[in-house]
């Protein structure tokens, strides 16, 4: 198998309407499809690994990729807190921007709180990255990333070294 790309990233939220409002109104993603009705077919639970699952979803467009927001209405016994970043299965959505500082300032004006100042990396494997984490209204971890430059020669050498030592 060789994937052609990433089709979408799914994020489970407790309130689809508030999710749509934040991801489109604050972050600037666009509706790709209208929100779905509730899916509650008996085969859904086994297909998604959640017994008795019922959910609705919406696809949002982001620079050629799709962010899918899902709201489960069943089962009722869900964990309400988001998964901590160091837990198995934790993930985050990183949004590529042209200027991390400017994007951070713009989002702060909308009430978004960030976990730190913009981090500037000019050495090592992530040289050229400017990044900062923040949370959506549900506490889900998101990131802004600006790639100011990339040392492709150093990256190629590092990949070759990794392959030689891990063959």
C-alpha cells in the first residue's frame, strides 16, 4: 500500500454547532459539505469501534484537506475531558500559516488562549519551524505552524543516517 495523501482528519467534539462556529468563524475553515443527519444504523457501532454509536458530522475544507468534526449522541457514557497530549492515541491538528506571530495575534483578538509564545526553531530536524499550541473551545489541542525555511540537504542526510542505523 502507498497512500496518495491524507484525505481527512477527524475530531470528536461534544457540540457540532459550536464546533462549526469556531472552526469556520474563528479559524477560517469552510463548509465542504452540509452537516449530516444523525447516523444510527446498527452497523455503525462495529464499524467505528463504539458500541451503539450514533453520530452526526460535518466536513470542513482547509487548504485542500478536510477536517471532519463528529458529534456522538450515543452512547451516553463518554469521557468529557479531552485526551492529554502524552496519552496513547492523542493527536493534534496543525494548521500551516504564513506568519505564526500574526496568526496568533489575530486569534488572541478572537479570545483564543495560547499555551506559550511562538516557539522559534533554528537548529536540528525542525529548523525553520515557528509553532505554538492552543486549544479549541472543547480543550482539544491545535497548533499553528509556520515553516520559514527548510534545510532539505540536512534533512536528506539525517534520513539516510536513520535508514543506515535502523535497517
